[in-house]
């Protein structure tokens, strides 16, 4: 299968009871986005690595990189290789000398390590077809959405919507048209957590139809 290269577009944080986060990956050569829900620790670890910050004590992913480096192991690439019941799966493609080994990993851990090793992140077409979101942004908007010290771990609320807002509520009671409108509104506001929920509802209906 052809691999599609991704890059980290944003880290999204919604202050809710669940304190959920999402890392948003985007096609290097395309407009599709792949939001993936992750835990708070993994979000912090990715943000620290993106900003090249040096914690007083190494985080778990920093330690993992140190162990790999000490034993001559290099992370060549990360592949988000499967999606099952809303859960993403990933592989670490590692190399030591002439030996290449593929190691199963949680996707959040794989991304945190990819940032530290400066390794590329890939996925496959069927995953983007199932869980990807299409966002039509200009180059300036793309640059503005990249994570920085000011934006990593926070969701921008300055983006405006292009359609009349639809009140939130039980997604199962929404019509397909309303779901599509809601999805675009959340994408415009960069509220990827809610966009993921709407996307999953649309996908659930598609599978059951």
C-alpha cells in the first residue's frame, strides 16, 4: 500500500471534565486532516518535544530515545497502520546496523518519539478515507495553525464560522445535513475534539446504512 506522509498541524485542548486532547495530523501534500484523541501526558510530551524544551528530569519518551541511542537504534519512521473501532494503531520502524525491526506502539507514543527522532510519520489511504477530515485552508492559515509555545495544548477560539451555528446536543438526533454543518463549524473553530465526535457519528451511520 502507498504510504501518505503526515505532519503535526496542531495540538488541541478542550477544557472539559475528561480533559481530552487531540493531535491533528495533516497530509504533507493535501488538505486532509487526521485528528487523534490522546491523553494529557502524551500531549504534554509532544508539545515539549515540538518546542525543543529540556525538562529538569527526562520524560518517558526522552528516556526511551536515550536508551535507543545508547544501543545504536534509530527510529526510521512511524506508520499509523490500522484503525479498528475508533482506535488507531501504529508501528515503529527501527534500524540497528543492517537490521530493521517493526515494533507495535500506541499512536500517541509513536508520534512523541517521531518528534524526538525527527522521523517521518505516515499512514495509508484507507485510514484517511475512514477518519480524515478535509479542510480548505490557505498557506497563511496553515502556518498560523502550527503548534507554538502560545498555542500548543490550546484550541484557538478566534476562527469564525461561515454558517449559522447549530446548537449542540445529542448527535444521534441530528440530520445528515446538520451533522455536516456542525462538522464544518467545529473545524472552523479548530475544536477538533467535537469534530472527531461528529465525524465518528457520520461514519457510524455510513456503516449501518
